[in-house]
C-alpha cells in the first residue's frame, strides 16, 4: 500500500512539473454541436500565446476578463462587439470574435488559445482543470505586466481614464 501511495505522489509531482502545453495537448478538430458551443465563451490563451497574438496584430480583438475576486485578469479573444474592452456579460451570448460562419479564424494559425485547442466533447469535465491551470498562470507578475502592456498599446487604459506605467525594477 505504501508503494502505491509513493507512486501516486511521484505522478502528482511529475504532473505539476509539466508545462501547460504538455498537460493539455490539442484535441482532434471537431465542429459538432457540443464543441461549437464552447465557442460561445472564448477560450483562454497562456500568457505567451496572448503575447504572440498581440504581436501578430490581434490586440484590437482581445478583451480583459477580471477574476471574481478582482485581483487579476486574463486577456482572451473578445466576444463579438466587445473588442478592446472588459468582458461584458451583455455580449456573452454572441460568441467569440474569431468564430465566423461556424469556423474559428485562428484554427491552424498558431494563434488559437490553448483552451480552445484542448477542449473537446470527448474530454468531458477536463476543460475546468485546464481553465484553472491557465488562471493560475495569469495570476502572476508576468500576466499583470502583459495586461498593462496591452492596455497601453490599444488605448484601453486611456479609454478608462487610467494611466498605467510599467516598473522594470520589480517586473510589475
């Protein structure tokens, strides 16, 4: 019994050492009703994926989602009509800005969010675990820094009447 417990502990340690991309590999493409319904709520990028999407010119099609505790945020593809804004509930029924005619514009481009690539009707319940791990990554200095950079680049902060500056000495 002790051997099984040690194996279990070791597997948990290995799991936590994996990168998000190792933990959540892409699923097979699917446009069934269930998988398409995931596009109602845009999936989340990792911080590095969001940075690459911004650098590729997608900054104006991103929204800022704020955690319920209001202590961190996540940059994600926006709801249609809600680009360069806070994630607003009134736009939540129109789906992702990148969903056009039932197909994802980002599919196969290298810019599709990890959460979108991973979630699939055959992985029932696993999306919540993936979402939670991405959330943990964004709740960091690196995540907060990218949000400030995005807001400055797009004029988001100015639109809010806020001035945001980066401080290089502590990475925030």
